[in-house]
C-alpha cells in the first residue's frame, strides 16, 4: 500500500501532489486497467507482436 507522511508545515495540496506522483510511478492504476477484463492469450500475443513491430518501425525511421 502506498502512503506518505505529511510534514508538520506542509500544505495538503503539496502532500496530495507528492502522493499522486508516487501513485503514478508505482503503476497501480496501469495494472488495474490492464486487469479489468480478460484478454485471451492469443490476442495478448498478437498485441505484443504488433507493439514490437511498431517499435521496430519507429527505430528504423529514426536512423
């Protein structure tokens, strides 16, 4: 579980901002969205292959 300690003279806004940054960096929301619905292994494999092709195409275009 993610938690932060609020400093003595720290505003709530600043503490909330620190918490949000920590939350985003942890990847909890990304993992939650990924697991909201079941993806068949064949579709998952196809999506990964397409991502890899796009990545390779982008790197080819940069050079």
